[in-house]
């Protein structure tokens, strides 16, 4: 799938949900069933920065199917925060709104009551609106947006959140590793105190957390090629 065929949505723990909605309202007319305090309480930010990909369509997928049917545990579906960011991104790109005919079930955002958040364009008020629905409701106009696996995307179009580009050298700020890319090939340069052994990276006094970070870095670097 090419870059123009999907949304790349980044969410950060640094932003409250009410702050995301404020940014959206600065660009488009929007309303919410919940006030700012309720938004922050019911829909907290992720514990760490996330990057997820969704099919770029005006209307949602899985029309007529409930949240319980397509995303029972809420792990794959878009959150209300991601949906607000998606609406903002789409408006900035096109000047238009998503979900003109129906609405998106934000199956990644369940309330304590068990309800599930929804969002869309409301033609009656001519505003982007956020409300709730029952998780088992099957309506022909409602559908979920499920995250796409990065493996289905074009590798060269993926971004690397923690990598800084300097000429042809990529540096990972978390591990201090760098990768120099030239003529389709790359060389990994370890940070101080590490060494390459048989293609595996070894650290002095390595920890599980360090190994995970390096693994994530290598995945990101590989995706850049």
C-alpha cells in the first residue's frame, strides 16, 4: 500500500484529549458530547508515543458491523483521540471532512459504562461531532476503522519517530546508534561501549530494556530502505 493510500496517525502522551480537541476546533467547527474534563478522564493519552496506520477513505470500513463484531477487545480500532487527529489531518490536506454519509465507530475508545465512542460529520449542524453508541449496535451507516499492519505498507514510505536525518546519516537518539546509507546499502555504527558480533549487537551490562530499544531501532532503520 502506497503512502497516499493510508493515514499515518501519531499520538503522544504529552497531549491531553481536550488539547487535541482544541486544536481540531481551531480549524473546523466541532462539538463533543463530553466536556473537556470528561474527555480527559474518559479518554486518557497513551503511556508512550504511538504511530498507527489506517486506510485513507472518506467513509469507514466494516459498515453495518458493530464494535463487538470487528474489534471486541478494542486493540485494533481507532481511538477517539486518533480519530480527532485524523479529521484534523484530512482537513488540512483537503479542506474537507471525513464521514460525510455515516460515522466512524472508535472501537479503541470504550467508556466505563461500556459504551463506545463515535465520530463523524453531522450535516444538520454542519459540524464534526463526537458522541457514543452501544458496542453491539449494527447500523448500516456506522463502521470501524482498524489499524493496518506496517508490513502491508511500502517500506520506503514508513517514518522512524526517534531517528534524526542528517545528510545520509540516521542517528537514533535513544541508543546512540547511527546508520549511514549509501547506494542502497547501510552501515550500522554502534554507540560507545558496544560491538558487532556475528550480526548481533552486544552491550556491556546489557538489560532487557536496552535490547528491546536496539531491536526497535533496527526495525525502523530497515524500514527506511
